[in-house]
């Protein structure tokens, strides 16, 4: 694609040779003369000087000599669109593979792809545009809206409900039995039947090998626009508000409610039966043991305000010094240091 | 079911209209006039006032006006039984699906269900009542007792032994090769063959995508009644005592032994080659780096007694104050504050 | 196998009865008279006294009475070789199972095994000696070198490239879409297409249910000899240097680079866009939030030098004492303790 054509498609302003041919996108370090590049942070901007990228997407304020530029207001978002333009990954073709086991009572919308060895149970209903990759297992009575994509190895247990435009990466498990065991007095745990289900909103994306458990009674709920990274664990009875974004290996214990727009770094943990307000943000590895007010930004285990956590983290490293200073004070005062108290 | 009939089945005392029809169980917030509800903690008891539940399970001491009550001694346990009474999820039907690949030398007990595309290797022996869901792969020489349930996508590697009443949620991997690599001096790791196996006791439940590795030599052992939540990792050569309960995303490194009845919150980690006594409990995200005495309750990384951890967590937040107080003392004493020491 | 024959095969020096028959290897606690045993740490050496092992592998310096000994320079490495000698686990036999779906354009090297229900997409190329277990799904245009082993349930997404001697434990997902979402101003996240790929070097081993995401643009790279334990998460755009070893449940956020020979304990987390130098080591549960210099050994969250972390961990437990000592000093000085400051 000529650079001027690309600029027009992306709504960007061209600064340089319009006739350059662009055939792909690439990171700035490896981009060649036929690639469009972009740097996401100032940290990488100096790489641009030595880059041989054919063209670079930048915002309107950047000054750069000797490179073809495409200027726009939100270069990160426009670069994402550019990736899509050049995305030529092989895609499955409409049709149900002969080896798939589709129950007589299952219904598929128009344009569906069902790959080899996929299993669709009794009364499964999938909306138009479904892409069921090989080896997906959908238990009975599952219903999904338009454009449901399930990658290889996904398992959706019985009765789970999914909205439109849901994408599940390989190995996602939806509706596994929640972890519910009660002591019976003889040291033997009684398994609480997990007879509830899971409901997933629209435009939800779940990462590889992430698991969302069904409720014992009622529903585990993921709102619209929820994005979960890989290896995330959502326990039975949780409610995730719209546009919740949880990074990899985060876990949410049973019956906890996250308000709309909660965001976490990786490996965060939430205790059970908590109420986390809208817009709460958690740094990576945060351990949330109590309710959190809307809009708070927290870190640490147990979670505290991130500013306090940063100050304390710095001071924690100075504990050896502080102990020495206190000992010196004690010596100066001759009060002695009774460390047993 | 009429409420008086339900009360009788549950062994509960009816207080209210015996003729009410109950058709299901539900959380108290969403329960309707045909639902039985229950609240697990006092925190939720005020919800009962505005609930339109048809009936509520309570213990013998609770005073509540205007609701049909079922009174009993252990309402949580009785509610679990009630969930089971109304659990009408679709169940697989006895029989081996035509597409399953079952080795000639494999043996199945009575009443087995084997779903589409399941693979049972040479010399696999499953006891009566097995439920092998679609896409389960059982490698050669695996043996399991009665009522073995393996959900879709489960993989059981060669020679793993399982007791009676074992249930594996989707994506569980048993008997994957342990993580054993030795330095060889050229920076290249030598892979230690993992020729041992895994033995699982009776009444064991493992959560979605949990992994239990086979030993290099000998056996990785899970005792009777062990319950592991989702995404748990048990490394090669570990021994988990009877009735161990590990919450989600907990990991146990190689050759560590957990005594009977150990319980953890989510995301705990145990170092390798440790001895953890019977009945030890760990708060969420605890990092256990040394042996722990029976009955201890620990938290933090490195793990300490939970009472001490709580006190220190509170004081940690007051470090900025403490540093100021020490500086003030130093000024008062005119000893100066040599922060380099 | 006679003990003298075994000694010769292992290059070890025999001290004892050459005619003893050894039929297997075992941990020292459970080894019987026909087993070869070995203890990895001094901690376990006293177990040897009560062991009934047929023979024991020891280094040249150990003094032990009453046991047949095989002496060598590196008993741990030699024991690993011994495990391999006696490893009689059932192995798959060459051939493509009739039920496998192999695209016409896929190519398989000599000696390949392809198990039941495996799916090999268009233009997949596997080198000689491939072992594709049942239920492996390989998307189109994947290429792997010699001796590629993929266990049941592995999913390799489109265009991923793998070197020689790569082994994937069950449930590994390679090339899942990276976690890339951009805010659009209406609270709705825009999914960045993940059109890049994953490249894996030679002699790489990945543990059960581990996930490695494809890059948005460019490549997520794992160097030669990389070993990842179970449930590890490598995000899009990461680069792992040769011989990186990451223990279970560790996560690396997007675009972070680990130098050669980095080693971590379990449950470590790395933030995004970091540079971690060669040979860096991290204790379990370390949270790395910034760049780390080559050769550093770190612990804690945020990560600090492990020596400092150990000192601070000890002092942290003494905070209750320190607060009391400061209060006593304040009283002695009659400055009062204004805890609000």
C-alpha cells in the first residue's frame, strides 16, 4: 500500500514521500523500509533516530528529521488500526467440519465456523458469526450471542450464558464448579453442589487458561467490556462490573463484587465477600483484604493507598538505619534498650 | 415442592405456611416467592428484610418477622443439601460415544459414560460409575476407582493412580513432567527424566486448570479428601496430607510435605523441601520459606504468626510517622541524624 | 541389571557387592533392596542410615558403612542419568492415527507420531521425530524443528515458530492473543489486533498450562534452553534470553526483556517494559517493578537486593518493639509523642 493511501485510511497527515510502499507494521527496533512503526513511550523515542522504518506514526507535536511521518492525534490508537489493516493471519472458513459432534437440538446462527472435533451439546444456541475452533467443548444449554469466538481447547460448562462479541483464548474454562466445601465435623468436607451458572456480557475478552467458576446458587457475572488476561481466576458468585480489566494471574475469591472500570496489575488477589468500588486501581501483586472505596488506587498486602505504600516501601529499606539511630538515641539517653518489651 | 415436604426432606423445622411451592434455591438478593434462600453471614442478614424469598433457612436462634422460616442447627450445610435437591443440571447418560478411542486393553466399570473424542490408553482401568466427558485424554496404565469424574479437557498422564470419588474440573493436568533441570557446566540444563508418578486418594476434588506434576522418582501424593481450587500448582515429589484445602493459584514447590488438614487462602506459595505440620493455616498470598509447626496460623512473606503479621502490617503504615518521631528525638538530643550509618 | 554393569554404564566407582540386581531407582525413604537411591541434600543424609536401598549414589567424599555405594563426581547428574536408564514409561509408536485431521498442505518429518484427534492446520511443518499426542491442536503455518513433543491438550496458534527439541507439557498455549486494549474515551476498550507471533528456540521445555502470548507486532521470543515451569505467563512482546529458568506461576508483563540465564523462584512478577540483566536471580514471590542490573539477586515487592530484603524482613517483625522503644525515648525526653505528625 502506498503511504498516501495508508495515511488516508488511517486519517493521518502525511509528511514525506507519498509513493513509498508500506507492506506491514513492525516494532521500531526491527522495522524495515516497507514497515510502519510507532513508539509507545518517550523511553523508546531515541530508537527512532537509528530506525530504518519506512514511516513512523507520531502525534502532532513531535519533531523528527529524516523520517517519513504520519501525524495524528492519538497515534497509539491509530497504530492499532494499522495493525488490523495489515493483519493477514489465516482465518477459519465458514462451515461445520464433518468430525464435529453437534447435538440435533443445537442451533447455529449464520456464517458459523465449527472446527474438527468440536462438541456442541444439547440445546446449545450460538448467534451468527460464531467461530468455534477445533477441540472446543460446549456443554448443554449454553447460549451465546453474535460473533462468539472460542479458540482451541476452550470448555464452556452447562447453561453458561454469553453476550455478543465474546472472545475466549485457548484453554479458557467457563462454568467449572465453584470451590465450595463445608466441614462436617469428621474432618471430611461436604461438597456443596454448584448448581448456579455464569453470565458474560458483551465485548468480553478472556485470556488463555483463565477460569471463571459457576455460582453455587445464582450467577457469577462478568459485565460488558470486561477484559481478563491469562491465568486469571474468578471464583463462584463474583460480580465484575462493566469494563473491568484484570491483568494476568489475578484472582478474585468468592462473592466479591468489583465495580465498573476496576483495573489491576498482574497477580493481584481479592479476598472473598468484598465490595470494591468503581474505578479502583490496584498495582501488581496487591492483596485486597477489605472493601475499597470508589476511585482509590491501592498497592501492597494488605492493600493501602498507593502513595502511602510507596513511602512505606522506601522507608522499609531504611529499617536497618532506623534501628541503629534508635539504639544510638538510647545510648545517649542511657535509658538502655530493653529489646524484650 | 411444598414447603412442608421440603422441610421434612431437609430435617428442618417449618415456621410459616406449609403449602407454599418452592421450585429452587437462590441468593437472598435475587430470591423470588418460589425460592428458598439462606444468608451465610450476619453481614447479609439485613438483606433478608427486603427479600421476597419464599422461605429462608435460618438457625434456631434467629428472630425474623414476615418470612417463612426453615429452622435447623447447621443452616449452611442444610442449604447445601437443598441446592442438591433442586440441582437439575443436565447429566451425561451411560454409554461410550462412538467417536471415543478406547484401547482394547482398557477396562471400564459398570455404568460408565465416555464422551465424544475421549481417549483411553492401553491398560487404563476405571472403576464403576466413571464419567469421562468429551475430550478427556487418559494416557496408558492409569487406574481410577469408583465414580471418577473427569471434565472436558482433563489430561491424566501415564501410570497416575486415583482413588474413589475423584472429580477433576476442566483442564486439570495430572502427571505432567516435574520441573527438573540440572546445570551441566556449559550453561545448558540437563532434563532430569520424570519417571515417577502421581497418586491421588479418595474424595479428592481438583479445580479448573490445576496441575499436579509427577515425581522424578517415587510419587507425588495427594491424600484422601484433598481439595484444590483452580490454577493450583503441586510440584514433583510433594505429599499433601488428608483433607488439605488449598485455595486458588496456590503453589507448592518440589518435595514439600503438607500435614493433614492444612488450609490456605489464595495465591500462597511454599518453598521446596519443607515440612508443614498438620492443621497449619495460611492467609492469602503467604510465602512459606521454612518449616511450620502443626497448628500454626501464618501470614506474610516470609511467613510469620498471623497475629504478629497483623500488628506489623499496621505499624508498617506508620513508618513515615516513626521516622519523623526519631528525627525529632535526635534534634532534641542534638545528636544529629547520620542517615548514612 | 547387575550393580557392576550399572556402575559401568554410569561411569561410577563401585564399592560393594557387584552381583546385586538393581531394577529401578527410588527415593531413599522408600527404596528397596533392588533400588538405586540418592539423596540430594545433607538434610536427608541421615535417612540413609535406615534405608534398605540396594545401592546408593554418593560423591567421592562420603563415608558410609553397610551400604553398597556408587561413587562419582556429580551424583545428582549421574542419578538423573540412572533415572533415564530405568525409565520404562509407555511411549507412543510412530504413525499417524486415523482420526487425526492433518491438512493436505502440512508436512511431517520422519518417524512422527500423531495421536488421535490431533489437528494440524494448513502449511504446518514439523521436523523429524515429532510426537504429537492426542488432542493437540496446531493452527496453520506453525513450523517446528526436530523432536518436537506436544502433550495432550497443547494449543499452538497460527504462525508460531519452534526450534529443535522443544517439549510442551499438557495444556500449554503458545501464541494466544496478547492482552492489548486501548481506552477510546467512551469507557469502551479497543482491542488491539495481535498480529505478531511467538518464536521459541532450541531445547525449550514448557510446563503444564503455561501460556506464551503472541506480540501485537513483531515477536515474543524465548531463547535456547529456556525452561518454564507450570502456569507461567509470558506476555506479548517479551524477550527471554537463553537458558532463562522461571519457576511455577511466574508472570512477565508485556515487552519486558530478561537477559540470558535469569532464574526465578515461584510466583514472581515482572512489570512491563523492563530490562532485566543477564544472570539475575529472584527469590519466590518477588515483584520486579524496575530494571535490574546483571547478576543481581533480588527479593521482595518492590524488589531489592536479597541481603537487604532479609535484614529488613527480620527487622519488620521487630516493629512493635521499635515503636515501644521510641515511645519510651519520647517519654524520657518529655518531648511527647505526637502521633499525628
